[in-house]
C-alpha cells in the first residue's frame, strides 16, 4: 500500500533548455520545426519543522536563458543545419504557412509599429529664416576647416540648442554637417543629445560615409549617450546603402541586445539585408513573424521578396509574393511590377511575365524604360521575336518613354533572332529620332545582325558610315565585322578593318582573338592564313606560339598540357571554351586528329564542357550544343569509341542513345546540325534525326551494337 504524505507537496516545473531555447520568437520561422522541449518535474516535500531548511527554489529563468543573446548566436544552429552553404542557390521549397498566435495570450510585439516622431521645435523658432540663410552660406564655403571657421563667425544668432539643431538639420553637404557638429561639441554650450547625433548620421548616410557614421555611434557609447530607434535605423540603412551587409547585421544584433524593437523602416531594411546575403529562411522568418504581429508590409518590402525569389529563380516564391499582395489588398506600383518582371525573367517564365505586364496596363500603371527593357530581354531570351516587335509598335503608338538601353536591347534581340528587316526598321527610326540617335552600341548591334546573316556588303557599308559619322569604334563592332569578313574569306578587307581599329586605339580582347583563331581554321595553308596569323600575332603572341607547338610532332602531351593550362589561366572565363573549340578546329583542319582529342580531353578535365555526357539507365546523351563543328565531331568520335569498348566488354547498355546539336532560327546557327549529320553519314553511324525535336539525333541499342561490330574500325584517329 502506498504511503500517504502528511506534508504539502511542492511541484516545480522547469524547462530543460535546448539549443533553440535562446532563439527569440521573431526569428523562429513557421517553416522550421524546432525539436520538442523535454519537460522535467521536480517534486519536493516541505515540512513545517524549523529544523528542516526550505526547499531550494528552481533556478531562475534568467540564469538558464541569458537575456538578449547575439543574433549570430541565435542563428548559428539554423545556418549550420538548415541553410545551404551557397546562399545564391537557396530556394523556398514550400509555401510559407501563416503563423498561429494563441488568442488567449497577449500578442508579443516583434517590432515597433509606430515610427518615432521627428522633433519639430524649429518650426516655432522666429529666427528660422536667418539661420537657414546662414546654413546655405556654410554649404557654399570651401571644404576646409579654415574657411569653415571664418564662415562660422557670421552666425546671426547665438548657438543655442534650438538654433544649433536647426542649422545642423539645414546643411546639405555631409562634410559641412560633420564640421558643424564637431564645432558644437567643442563649444560645450549645452549637453549633446541623441537627436544631434541622429541628424549628423543622416547627413553622413546621404553621403554614403559608413565609417564616419559608425565612429559617431561609438562616440555616443563612450560618452553614455543613448542610441535610440532612429540611431540604429540610420546606421543599419547606411550600411545597406554602402553594401556593407555584414555591418548592417552586426548593428541589428546590437540593437536587439539593448531591448529596442525595430520600427517598420528598420525592419524592412534588415529584411532587405538578409535578402542581399541570400538568406532566404531568415528573411521569411522575419517577414512572417512581423506579419503575425500586425505589420503591414509596404511596397518596398514586397519588392525585396520578389527580387530575392527572382535571384534564386524560385517561381513558387514569386507566386507567394503575388498571393501576399492579394491578401493585403495591395495594388503593385511600378517598382514592384519591375521587380517581379525581372524575377519572372530569371525564373524563365515569359508567358507569366507577359500576363503580368498586361495586368499592369489594365490597372493603369504606365511602364517606364526599365519595365520595357526587362520585358524585351525576356522575349529575346525566350526567342519570342514577334512579341518583342509588337511591344515596340505599342511603345511607339502609346508614346512610352524609351532610352538607349531599351533601343539597343531591341536591336540586339533582332541580331540574336536574325531579324534583319526589323532591325533595319528600328535602326532607321533611331536615325530619325531627335532624342536617341544611334550610338556605338547601336551600330554594333546592326553589325552583329549583318554578320550573323553573312551580309558582308551591308556590314562594310555600315562600318564605313560609322567611321565617317565619328561614332566611336569599339572592339565588339570590329569583332563582329571580322567574323563576317572571315566567313566570306575577304581577308584583305579584314586586314584593313583590323589595322583601322588599331589606329583608332581599339585594344584586342579575347573574343577578337577567338574570332581570328576561328578564321584560321577555315584555311589549310596559303597567304591568306598567314595574313590572319600575323594579325593574331599582334593581338596575342602566346596563342600563335601555342598553335605552332601543336603542329610539332615531337611535342609531348605533358608539354601541351602545361602550355594549355597557362593559356586558359590568362584567358577570361567566358572565352576559355571558345578558345578550346577553335584550337580543336585548327588541329582537325590540319589533320592533327591526335592533338584534337588531347585538347578535348584537357578541356573536359578543366571543366570547359560541363554536361557533355549524361547517363540514365534508359538513355545515354551527348550534348554538343556548346561545341564548334570540329570539337563536336571529335566528341562524337570519342563517344562512339567509348561505346564500342563497352560493347566489347559486354557491359549493359541503355535502350536509347541521343546526340543533341540544337537548332537555331537563322542559317548560320543551323551549321552544327548539318555538319553533325554529315559526320554521321561519313561514319555510317545509325543515328537519325528526331521527328519531334529539331537538332536531336537518335539511335537504338540494337542499331549501335550492329554498327559497332561492322564499322568500329572507321573510328581510328588516323582515318
């Protein structure tokens, strides 16, 4: 039988702290499941006897939970367990859920929903006109301490607290603001208050002087002057303007330690900072907790979310932003529409971008240059040429504002899509415009259009016009024309254009060198190829030396490998793969097949051809879309040799083999597909053009096995 207790039983409930117990409630995201806290009960029997000491009270909550821990400490477990190490790839995997708040308990405050009011005492100062006129004189004086001290002697009224504050607030140049602030301090006529520091910091923020702003903050701390909500807000937003996002987070942590709740302005700023750092989960934690506490996000906060999800290419996140605006009853303004359009472009959703644009027009929001440029880029990337040109007609009929970026973006899109007549019409419209005459990049876009279509005569005529009208000749325009002349094998004109560009001070870049190497591959031997090599020697002597090294039979693979590594290191990242393609083409055209395969191997090892081979249990794929004709043929030969070895070793093969060359919209872009088809016929390989997808060639396992048994010897390098 259980014994009965004759004394009262004290039951104390204590919470065993976990790693998440120190996390403030406004950073606990509804997206994150925290581990359940284990609850322990301490049961102690108390006696009325005086000889017994009273039971020890449970430890204080403050002893277990230190007040106001650092924000970095709070987020440490979050960043090490849930966040991706590459923030730019972070995505919101699920739609955020609304935060449940217990209605029986008072709602905890996350932020101060009332912006601190500004002091308006100077409005009642009868000396306002004189003091503001004096402030203008201080702004106009030289930026030297001597000139400033001479000007300060003309202050029309004594520097009382109110007068000094009015002058400080009226100064426009941050240098003069800092000089006047320091002068006030040295006079010691009255105690320096928080408001003086706040006014000075705002001026420094306008001048993007974060270090000076931070120095003032430390001065306040050293002198025991209180940092209020506006002080922290100014420091944080100043750091954000200067792109010092880590500093902004650091001062937000300091603010939290003091117990101050951020106001709406600071809150929006911190959300933007976390978004700039790519910390999606922290952004959503702050955003959702703020919403649960009654915060109504403004257009800036919504634009921050849209931009963040757009950078990550997260379409679900973009949809969430659109739903949030509907739930808030918020009509997007132009800034939000521009942000969402850019986000949809990065997410690869041209149809939704078009729908959003039409919705914007229906609501009466007039697009600006940024809106239209974003939409043109989206249409160009999706190869929606007709939609882009319809948009151009709509711009003209509605009289929407345009700028050089928009006009040149349209011209570049026409060049990418091979729309020669439309590009000429746009270019003529620019010539007839009183505002947007064609500039250097406009001519470059037109030269690119003519060059991509092989229209040499029009390209040369346009280049002569560009030179005669005094438009600056840039390296891109020269490169486009060199490519066009090289394909047409008009080498003398090519030499003339190159020498003219050098006389104008144009500096050859990697893209021009790649174009010259590509032209070299068009010729086997002769005077023409010697002329082009001479031009390449002027532009990049190291490349010419490496090409000669490739042609020497005695050169070892290790020597080629070492020199190739040096060439790639000295080349811009975006030009490395084109360089390798051109070098392979030169080797193949010179019957140096062994060298071509070595270069392809090194290019693959150094990551120049990512995604060249992919395998699934049912299909092996060869992606040739980023290769030149010679490199594609080399890769195909290497692939088929590998398949032949697999067959000889009687290993398992997939049911389907796929080679993809891609298909362009104009004739030169279709060269790779036709060249690959010729290679397939030469090798009698069993690949056939897909009926469903252009630029895709298919072969079955049975056909590949039958071919390998009969035709594999034709893959010898010396063939």
